[in-house]
């Protein structure tokens, strides 16, 4: 009797979790179109260097950190969100270069995009174009004019120090 009751409770809990969780497809390759993530120098973020995480309501969802496929693309599969299927939610997609930091918060080169999607149900993640169709990330890099201005300032300081 205890085994039957335990099975019913476990089945009810499993049904409750799948009925309330929504899903989306965690990929920047949609319908054969690739939405690349680029390095500062314009090259695509390399497979060995890229990492991605999905954040919902301030918490990382899914399995946590996912790696890149190749050439600036990633596919984390179906990501479960603790929200009702059919609801529209905001998901933040954080991408970083792992060679500049082990986590998104510690990395030097990061890209972040917040997307709004309508969640699919269990076993049927939100279909394209959600969630990442506009995701062409590029890290913030110093522009040549900024570097030139910094060099001019440093040169001026050296000149003034030399005159004294």
C-alpha cells in the first residue's frame, strides 16, 4: 500500500512540474540561420573559448553553463523555466570568452542580451524565432581613436615631466 501511495505522490509531483514549467530552445542557430557572437577583432568566438548561460528572474536556469558548438554559435537544447507554458517572459542570455574569466561576472569580454519569449510546453520548446533571433553579440572594444587619445595624453605627460 505504501508503494502505491508513494508512486501516486511521485507521479503527481512529476505531472505538476511538467505542467507548470515552460520551455524554450537555447540556441543562436534558428532555422538554419546562424546568429554569430564575434570577438573584438571581428572573428567569430571560438568553440574552445565560448560559454553561455541563461538567466531568468536573477537565477541561472537549465544546466548552468553551456559551451559553444563552433564558429560563434551555441545550442543548449531545451531549457526549462519555472514559469507557466504560454506565458511571455524575459530571459537574459549571457555569453563570455572563457579565456578572459571562468564566469560571466569575472570575464573581461562579455556579451549580454535580454530577449522576450513566449514559453512552450514540456517536450515542445518555444519555436523559432524565439528566443535568440537578434543575437549578434560583440564585446565592447576600445576604438582606435580612444587608444590614440590615450597615447597622446601619455605623451603629453611625458613631455611635461621631461621639461621640468
